[in-house]
C-alpha cells in the first residue's frame, strides 16, 4: 500500500487484512485487478518437555523440504525467535531414512526444556516462516521464497505505476486488490469480492513451469519460464474476457502461453467468478519453478509480459462493457 500510495485516490483495508487501492472511485462500473498477499508457513503445535517444537502446516507447506532449513518464529510478545529444522545425521540412519512427515519434523531453537522455550516467548499458535533470501540467477531469474504470490503483488503495483506514468484516465473504478488467505482456500478474495461486487476481475497468480525435471507434461500440460504470461481456459474463466486478453496480447505482441483446467483454477479467480451474481473473471499466470519451496524461481521477461498484458487489457475495457455470451 505504501508503494502505490501516491498513485491511487483512496484505499481500504478489510477486517482480515486484505488491502485495496482505489483509482477513480464512485463510478458505476467496477473492475478489479488482484493478487494474493499471503505466504505459506507453519503453526507451532506442540512443544516437547525437552524443548523441541513440532509444527502443523499453514497452507500447502512442504514437510519434504523442511529438514536443515532455517526459520523465524513470530511470537505474540513481538519476539522473533530464530530456529532451525533439525534432522538426524546420514551416518546414523543405517539405511533407513526417516520419513519427512509431520511427526518427524521439528524446530530446534537451542533450548533444552519446554520452560526455556516458553521463556523465549514461543507458544502454541506462533507462526514459523522459512528464512531464505532473494537472489538473481543468470541475470534473468529471480529466486526466493513466497514469489507465490508476492510477484503478483508486484505486477498489480507496476500496472498502477504504469497507468499513472502514462497519465491514463479510466472510465470505471479500478480496485487494486492484494488479498489475504489464498493459500488456505481463497478466503480473502471471497471476503473482498462480496464487499466490492465488481463487474470484472482480472486475477494474477503463479503457475507451474512444467518443463523442469520430474514434472509430467502429459498430465500437467506444458508451460515454460521465459515464454510469457499464461492464460487459463476453464469453467471459472469468462470466455469473452479471456478473448479480450488474447486479442490484446496479439495486438500488442505480448507473449502468452495457454493452459486448461478441468474445474476450478485453484486461484482467487474462482472466488471472484462465483461471488454475488457471477463476475466476469480471468486469470493471468506467471510461470514459476519449484512452487512452495524456498527457491521459487521466475523469469523477468514473464513478469513484464504479465504487467503489459494486464495494463493493455485495462485500457481496452469500456465502462458498462457487457461480457455476456448472449442477451
Ligand atoms: Zn501457493
């Protein structure tokens, strides 16, 4: 919100933390661009007598990648306690590797009793997040944790900056929405969609680059980093809005890829599409490698494709535009 403050007219924050920047408020026709703000993490669930901390997932966190990771535990009293996910040494596993499942995964904060852990402020319900810095790979890939979906937040913010820089006046109210709670079931978008009741919603999230090792293109389709924004076909996506995106991409020579889903998109697009009486919704996805690890990876050209496609599409939406298939 701070980043776009000078580029918007009004702002609102809802009870659960979803943040909305508003441009050209008060118009009868309302358009949303959206990305989710939340990040997967862990909840402290149990502290053993000898001072080890056991966790449960908050969203789709991955037990497989936890061993030997560093983390920060955010406590009610404001303390941020450093911890590590420990793991038994290779020397002592005797050919039988322990499973990376919930009951084997634990955090060590250097304490030897529950009392000592609690004295540092750690409690059941405290949130633990992996510690992992951002970096560039080969001067074209950004690597880091929670690029799912901080990159989306960056994309919608840059669209706002571009509108402002080019002095574009929109014939409708634009809501720039950064929703909470996508990772646990698209709940923040559900809440804010009911409040805003938009006519159109263009959401952005990440999608799997399926060309890195161990993916199955026959099952998951083909999507490759560096080849552009991904447009999804599926029941929740309104086809006339999708066509507007495709035609805009063609006209402006923006690279796109296509993907299909059987039912829901699994993104906030679903929450907007099925809110109130049905909202014309579409999804622009950013290809990403290694989702829900600490080395999520996106290509800078794809980020730009997403920004340009969203920006140009907004300029093509008219006030009162009727997306119905027939009337
Ligand atoms: Zn996610």
